[in-house]
C-alpha cells in the first residue's frame, strides 16, 4: 500500500482547490512535499539583553513605556510614531512607521514587547512587531518560509502543523537505528518536526544536523551509485602499455619526477591497465608539472598501440602544448599533430585522414577535436586540460568518442575539497600537491593605485635586468558602467612611458586569432618586453623570462583567478614578483588582497575563495554544475559532507544497503532519481 504521505495536500484540513493550486506552484503536491518544505530562516524571539546585541541585528526586547508616544505625519499618508522605552537600565527610542493608530493603544508605563531592527549608535529600535504586555511565546524561534503566490507564512505554518498531527506517524526512518544511535542523530520524524517547530536553539541545531546529513547522504549515494553503475556497465579498454619503454621515457626527462608526480602517474597507469573505464580528475597547482604527467600517460597509451588526444580551451595553449609535447615525445618516435580551428581546407582533410588511418599517434587541439567529422583509428586516452572551462556536455561528448577511451581531466584551478566531492563526485581524483624542488615563491605585494609611480619604477628595474613583465587589466575597452582601467588605455599610457626603450604589446580577446598569436609569439621570443593584456593569458601560458606581473583593479578578480594569473610568472629560475593594484572598499575585499600576499598555495586560496564568495560563484556563472541543497550548506557543513561521502561509499558496496528493510527509504529515493537505471544526474 502506498504511504498516506503520498496523498495530495488537499487531504489536509483547510486546503481547498485554490490553495492546493498555489501550493503546487511552489512545488508542493503531496503531504510529504509539504512536510519537507523547510523554513529558509527563523525569527529569533528570545528576549535579548541590550549589552549583548549587535548593531543592525533583529532583536526582541521587553520594556516599559517611558514617554507619551509622539506622532508625526509626513509625505502622503506616511507617519512615524516614536516613544521612549526603558529596557533594563537603558532608555531607548522605539520607532513605528505608518501605524498611527498605535498612539491610542500604547500608554505611559505599559509593558511592551518589541521586535525589530536595532540601531546601536542611536539606541533606537525600528519596530516590526509589537505586543502589549509581557509575551509568553510558545517557541523562541518562528520559522519563516519562502512562500509564493497568495499564501502567507502563517497559513503555511498552520497546514504543516495540521499535516504533522494527522500524518506525522507515517514519516519513515531513513537510517537504521544503530547508525542513528552512533551518530546521535534525531529520528527522521523528530528532526522534521523540530525543523518546523524548534523548541530551542539546541533543538533546531540537532534537527538541522539530521536533515543535513540525510540530504548529503542521498546526494552522495546518487554519485556513488552512478559510479558503480558506470563501472559495471560501461566496459572500458585494457591498455597494456609497455612498462620498459615508459621507464626509458621517464629516465630521458631532463629532471627527476616529484614524489607527487610519481604517485599520480601510478594512479593513472593503474586505470589504463584496468578494464574499467578511466574517469579521473587530475588536480595540481600552477607549475606543479601536470604537462609531463599528461605526456607520460599519453606515451604509455601509445606504446600499447592506441592513439591519444589532448584537448585544451584556447589555440594559444594548444600550440604551446604541441611545442612542449613535441620536444618530449618526438625523440621517442611519436607522431604528433595540431588540430585547431585555424587548420582548414586541404590541410585539415589530410590530417583527418591520417588520424583515421592511425598515422598520427597524438593529436592536440581545441574544441575542433570533438567535432563529428573527427574520427580516430584507435583512440585509447583523452586528456583535457583546464577542464572546468569545458561544459558538462562537452565532457560527455568527449567520453563518447571512440570505443570508450579512458578520460583524464586536468585542472590547474585547485578545487576545494567540498566542491571536488560534489561537482566531481562521480570521478576519481588525483592530486599533485607538491611543486618541483627549487622553485622560488613569487613575492606578492598589494598597493593602492596612487602608488603607480613606484610600481612603474619597479617594472623598469626588472626590464633593465633583461626580464619581461605582464600588466593585466580587467576589461578591454572603456565602459561607462565600470570604473576600471582598460587594457587599451593602460597600453597607451605604458607605451608612452616605456616606448623609447622597450616594446609594449597589447593582447585581448577581441583581437583576431592571427594577431593574438603573433603578439604571444613576440612576447615568448622577447621581442616584446612588456605585455598589457586582459585575462586571456590566464591559462597555461609559459614564458619563463617574465618575472613580473602587475594586476590592475585586482579586487575585481576571484582569488583563484588571481592565483592563476600570478602563475604566469615564477616559471624560470629568477625571483618573480606580483603586484596587486587595488583599492578595495569592503573589509572582505581587503582581506582577499591580504590573503594573496600571504600564501602561494592554490588550495588554501581556493578554500578561502569558496568561503568568501560561495559555491555558486566559484566556477563562474556559466557552467557551474554546483548542486543545490535545500537545507545543507556545502561550505559550512563540509564535515557532514565528508562523512556522508564515506558512508555512501560503504553503503553502496554493502549487502545490507541493497537488501535491508531499514534502507528502503533511501533506496526508493535513489530509484526515483533514476540513477539506478544509469540515467544521468541533472
Ligand atoms: P602545470 O602543472 O602548471 O601545467 P607544467 O607542466 O607547465 O605545470 O610545468 C611547469 C614547469 O615545470 C615546466 O617548465 C616543466 O618542464 C617543469 N617541471 C615539471 N615537472 C618537473 C620536475 N619534476 N622537476 C623540475 N621541473 C619540472
Ligand atoms: Mg599546464
């Protein structure tokens, strides 16, 4: 029999046709939906001591009226009623807007309870709710719901209350008792009840704890189920690479591998050999040496007779990778080609033929690689660099190329752990958490824009030493909306300042591809010493002689992005510098600049970035793929997230989870989400 909770909300007393319709517009169809429609915040009605409250806080206080209420009218129909109220030993002012009738209701010496916004400097409370007398509330916290349509919070509370008293006993447990006991978690019924009707702060905290865990657990179960399903149903290829040849290749490298590089190469090679399809994310800070790791993996696949593909987001990067992989792999007889959108006509046709005939071992390119007419002879391994710039859809197309090739995603934007296990929860993760020995840390300074003269002298000193410098600006052209220095203006200014001795180049996204290329080449060959650019140089560009970077309006960038930009210097043996020009207006803005000067660790910065900007902003608006939780918060509840993840891994592997009646609830939810049929998550 179906659970009564799955009946339409219309079975609840007081919900007629119209209300039912309005609830449906809020996504509430069943009694269950209603009970799981949790408040988004709570009003705190605990009586507060004025010594402890903060400016601008919403507070509730009780006091005695100490002056005759005085009423002032202003504008059309607007009024302000003020009076003095003695709260404890403090005489404060209470202000009521547009409630003139209260003048006759409130009298000197009355005891009143006021809720409103507190102005600490003017000792004034702007009252939102007033009750005469000393109020005995049933609860300190009142839930506030995100109601829509014509519904009010009050109505919703009433319906939920009624739903609980009629149907509360049908709420199923989501976890076996032993697990609940060991985590000291509320039962599901109690947690749900206390979410709506908390008795105290502690009660609410416990309720939230249980709901958050359940929400994370369910999410992680989906991820793990998907992963299990992919492992069992999508047969990959076993790439039996030639270990001896791989060892020789590694020995031929101009440097010894770092321990972290060795570890991740082992992880990747394990995936190559295994019949299970590789779906791995490789994370490493800028300069940690991911390219060599990619080269080793590709080399290994090629020794087994397979082809490899390396996909990158920009043409500049494609060329650069082609160059460095050429140097590394060509001496070992590997045939490499570059396929970008500027490869056209006959040249392209020939290349595609060679690729299909297996006459090319490794192809490097941009999006051009995943077009329909690109066919491989025997594609074994696909690597994408800076993968978060490719959308989820492109990730999928890539995986479906060839006969289930192994796929490795590389990213230089260290992803905070919490995001890595949510957004990329279905993937295996390898991390290079070590830089090659002997790297100098980039010295970073934060200065205000009015110090520009000194910055220019600093740049000049580096240029005199034969070094090169980047100057980064947020925008290309002047915009009346944003008061930011633009690349074109800055270029003009610097060309005037340095032009007699040095070449000053300009680089931005709106230049034609050929011009971008020629500017980049000129900079790489030190024909241009000072490069003014927008963020196009953010990813992967490698010019070791550049030792200086100045970033205009640095407060406009995210920390991870600043770190990426900064990673363009410090690539050679000389000391490098990064100067952040910024006049942040907020405390958070100042804190962000300070953090940049204090750490060079991309992982630390990415965690901070997430904390300061929130998960939605982390990847930029377009293709975030960050899941939304109803109650849980990835940043603040990250411990629960990690627990849920490891529990989900255990559960999915256990007999008990799949058979035990106590897990029925979670299994049903999994089924409803479609992952057990191998369908994709949204
Ligand atoms: P990223 O991880 O940012 O892509 P790269 O692969 O471009 O880093 O490597 C940055 C630089 O470090 C390159 O010049 C590369 O040759 C060098 N490198 C890589 N691995 C090592 C190592 N183990 N020891 C010394 N230098 C290395
Ligand atoms: Mg790289």
